[in-house]
């Protein structure tokens, strides 16, 4: 599956920093999937190497209201997936709970950790 991640309306399950790598795992990533349109996937994650985080990492869970990514200083409006950055990145995330996180990293990879099941909505 290919497409673009849109940070707004995505749900972050967890964020963890281990040995300099920040891993952001989505419980529901809002995407524009090629050939399928807008919807959500659950097995998407972002890994940033040599990451430096500014903000309360423990509060970095829940719904995102906004996110901005810069790759080599250029704003990337949506994050393609799968994707590996060609150079350093800066990522700023604004959560609906008021938490704001900013991070710089040497590289960023957006990848699936399992079967990328696409759904148009999680509404019951």
C-alpha cells in the first residue's frame, strides 16, 4: 500500500525514545491511500534516528490536530508512505490535548509494522 499520511486526525498510540531512535506508533493514521481515498490504517509507524525531542514525550499520545515535517529544510505537506528521508528532518506535532512536541533527527522512516489494513472510518 502506498499513499500519504496526513497528521491531522491521526491517533498516536505511543512514542518511545530508545538508543537515540524515536519511534512513533499510530493506532489510527489518517491517510490518503493510492486507489482507495481517505481513511485510516493501524500498522503505520515513524522511526527517527539520532532524535532530539523538545517537549513532554510521555504526553505524546492521542489525537493529533496538526503536524509539520521539514526534510533538508523544505516543508513536506504530507508524508508519503513507505518513505525514508534523504537527509535530516524536523517534525513538529500538535496534539488535541494541548501537548506540543518538536524533534530533529538525522533520518526519518515511515513504514508499516504489519498488514496495512485500510478502513474508511472507525465510526460505529
